C-alpha cells in the first residue's frame, strides 16, 4: 500500500506521532483564517462563544465575582435572553454595568425563506459583513428537526459536486458565530427557555453539514459544541450532534476523543481514482485511511452508527459494482448509508441518478444488512443546493449595486 499510515506494520504510537504532526500543520493553517475578535465597534465584548472559564475571567476583569458566570450562563444559554435588563435575578446596577462592557449578540438575519415542506433557510450576517447559511429541516412525522450549521465562510475543498465548493474560503467562523447560528434559529421558533431532559425539542439535533469543512476549523467548532452540550445551558446531548467531514483523518481521532459526537463521512465514491476527483481531499487522505479512522472512532457503536453520505450522480458513481464495493468498505463498522440524489445547480454538468438506479443501489446495501435510506433534497422550492442562498444574496446585492450605480449615472 502506498500510504504508510494505513499499513498494518505502522505501530499505533508511530501513527499517533504522524497524526500529531499533521494536526499541528492543519491547525497552523486554520489560524490563518481566524475570525475577527468578538468586540463591537464601541468596544464591548461579545459574551456568546466564551467558555465558562473565559466568562468568569471577563467578569473578574470588570471587578465582579466569578460566580456570576453561572448566573449569566443560565440567562444566555438556558433562557436565551439577549438583554441584560431582562435578567431578573441580577440587580439593576449590575445589569447596567454588564451592558456597558458586554453584549449578548446574535448574527443578523439577511434572508429567511420557508419552503413548502417547512424547511427554513437562514442567511446570517456577522459583524464583519461575512455571511453563512443555516437550515432547519423539520422531521415530517414528529415535532422535531435538525439544524444544519455552517462552520466556515466558503470552503477550501472544492468538491466537484458541491456548490459551496465554488466559493473560496474567506475565513473560519468563530465559536460565537457557530453557537449564534443555533441560537438565532431557536429565536426564530421561539424555543426558549431550553427544554430540559426528555422534554421534546423542535430544534432537536445539530448537523455540522453546512458551508465549510468543520475539521478544518476544529478549535472553534469544538468550543461551540462544548457550549451547546453544557448541561446548564442549551444542554443538547452529544448523541444529537453529528459532524460531517470529507475525511480530515488526523482531526477525526481528536474529535472522537474530545467531543464524542456522531460522525458522518462524505464518501461519494468507493474508488480512489474517482474520489480524488469528486472529493479532492482524498488525494491526501485516501479511502483506506479514512475507513481505518472510522474503525478507530471511539463514539461509534451499534446505537450510534457512522453515517456514510453518498451523493448519487448518474453514470458516475451509481453502478451495482460500486454499491457492492461500498458494502465491502463499511463491513465491520457500525454504519448506515444515506443516499442523496445529486441536486443540480447552475454550472454543474452532473445529473441525479434515476429512480431505478437509486432503488437498486439502495437494495444492494440493504441486502447486506445496512440501512440505506434515499434522502430526497428538502427545501427544493426555496433554493436547491447548499451554498445557493449566499450566492443568490450576493447576486441580488451586486444587482442592486449596479442598478444604483446606473441610477446615479442616469442622474448625472
Ligand atoms: S462538500 Fe463540504 S467540504 Fe466539500 S466543498 Fe462542499 S462544503 Fe466544502
């Protein structure tokens, strides 16, 4: 095998060393795309996105006792309050002092669209004017649903089937911006205070599947997920959070050890030559290494299976032979396969697999004992592919801008 990391002769400590060096390289690169500091123009500090310890520190800096952090945490993440004046357990003078130094913000809403199937897409704008998409996908049978969150503005990876991949990476999102997407989506449904224990939640799961590769922004994503999982705030269980990666192998190990959230793999091809084209990251971390990392993933079990996402592209990756190879690859893993018909977007030559192909492909996987639901794209009427809301909004703005300019020149 040409890739030494997947060779059985490589000891696990050598593998750890290799991965550690890679992790450091990835994180150094990630730092080049760091988000701006969360300070407003008038010098106030954003509190959303701080860890508990950091929250206690900034309170100490203004001469307050660290125990206030617990109180604030409750108001920010359990009650969802953004106005210090509404934090009724805090005395009025302190409310005023907090408002002088801090804010509890949300990303601002640029666009919101609700589909006929009730999928709701949000385009959020952050303090520096950058934008990212968030989508709420309700469950059709029950009062609950998944919030699909973005981790970066744009993406470095250029997967050839993905519309977001055509937008180059602008920057990573900060922890405040990642948590903020979920909180703002919750505002939209009025789901505060955070439901406790087994009380049903509308926004019941998180999928890190929006714009960007979350494992290329690991520190911010991890910090945001720890805040969301904290039992005294939003308190979403790690079982209800799924991180989807194109296969950043060295960071998968770390994610499993530190966060223990569910894993989804954007697989989309079962041969390296094809996956090299569809998911170019495969040239760095080929299929064998990816599958080996799935076997090591600590949070995977029969009750928490690894999801393999497979976009079905007509005549490209949808043959019987490929379905059988897929089964061979995932054998021995607690796994399920999501089959997603390609969702066309302007500029792409790919077409979705036919219904018959989809059904046949799914059957081969199910015959091998794996679940293989066919996921029909949701929210089709509002905007087809992930990444389009942002593109459309840019187009509208550019159009408005050129119209304004021509208005000006008309007047001159
Ligand atoms: S599929 Fe994910 S990783 Fe690939 S280009 Fe699109 S957003 Fe980036």
